[in-house]
């Protein structure tokens, strides 16, 4: 390595910043390259051990530069490191699955608050589970639950299986279309983050270029999938059962109208940016 380690990291930060990204992302990418944590980058002993373990600094340089180049084409940081953080979980993610979003952490929070009011075992179905972030957060934070994760995309199911086997093997995976999944099953809670973005909406480049369209877009007004997910929730929930569904900030009223047929206690909740982002309701 011609540069000192510090200069090497700084040159990565500079490359990202010139391309309009946050310099700190270079720390995540270099830590990932070395197989150490971001904090450990600041400990020369750990860095030296990691470099020695890899043996050839050329490999480190080439891997780091190639990750930086990929980041500059807007590949999500989480796809490059293969890791995403959601509540207290570290999930494996990559191409073919949506990176879990902080707004969905609030959706989980409201489900957990509801589960606290119930006694005994609680059956939960996560519709369109993706990486399994929602299902696994609930399963690990509320151990009295039995959680089923429904997902149809084969690429997403690969990530879902990895996360379930690493984090909580009790979560059951059902590879099926939400519209027809779990015929005859009844449960206490349904949670869903359906594809809800209106087809024409422009999204940030990271999302638009690299994340799966099937997990994002829900038809012209974004409502096609949410409608199907609500139909399935209506079929699955016992009387008094609880639904929490994420949606687009423009869809609160439409969701409420649809839910009013079979649900009571319909509440619209805001996300961290104060936009109406999800609705909870109780099955009549
Ligand atoms: N909130 C996500 C985004 O805008 C969309 C998630 C979804 O469609 N379920 O990137």
C-alpha cells in the first residue's frame, strides 16, 4: 500500500464526496473489505491484524476501489456490504430484495404495542415479507408470537431463508402469492408492507436503478397491491384481529375507505417525516 492507511481511507472518502455521496460510506465499505467493524478502523492494531489476515494489500485496495466504483453507480450501500440494520436486527440483503426502511420500524412498534395487550400465544402473518425484517423483528421482540412470513419472489425468498436461519428459525416461511396464500388459516395479527409506490413516481437513483420494482410499485395509483393485501388480511384475521399496513402518503383516505367495510378502530399514523405512512385497524 503506497499511501498510509489513513490516506487510503481518505482517498476513498474523497472519491465518494466528489460524486455526491457521504464520505462516511467509505468507512463502511473499507470496514466491510477488511471484515472488521467501522469503529475498529480507528484501531491500528486491529487494522494491522486484518491486513495481515488477508495477506495481500493489493486485494484490499482492489476490492475497496471496486466497491467505491459500484457505490458511485448508486448501488445501495446495504447491497455492497450485504447488511442492513432494522430495529435491533442485522439482516442479510442484496439484489432482489428491498432494503428495510426506518419508517417500517414504526409499523413494527405499533404491532408490538398491540401484542402487549393480548394474553397467551399470538399468531402473526407478515404479508410480502421480503428480507423478513418485519417478521423477524416481531418474532424476536415478542417471543410469545408464532410468525408466518409470506413471500412470492424467489430472489427475496433466498434472503428471507438466510435471515430466518440466522436470526430465528421459528419463523415459518410460506412461498406463495399473497392473494391466495394460507387458505383456511386464521390469525390474530396481520402486518404488511406491500408495493405501494404509484407507477409513475420518480424515486431516488439508488432505489430506482437497483431495488426490485416488484417490491416497490403498486400500479397507476399504487393501490393495486395494497387492495389485494387488505383482501387477504380480511380473510385471515379472526374477529377482533389487528391489521397494520404501510402505504404511500397519498393513500391514507383510500385505505380508510376500503377498510371501513370490514374493520373498526381505523387509525392513520405518521412516519418520522410526519407523513401519513401506515394504518392500523381491527377486524370486525
Ligand atoms: N418506502 C419505500 C420507498 O419509497 C417503498 C416501500 C414499498 O413500496 N413498500 O422506497
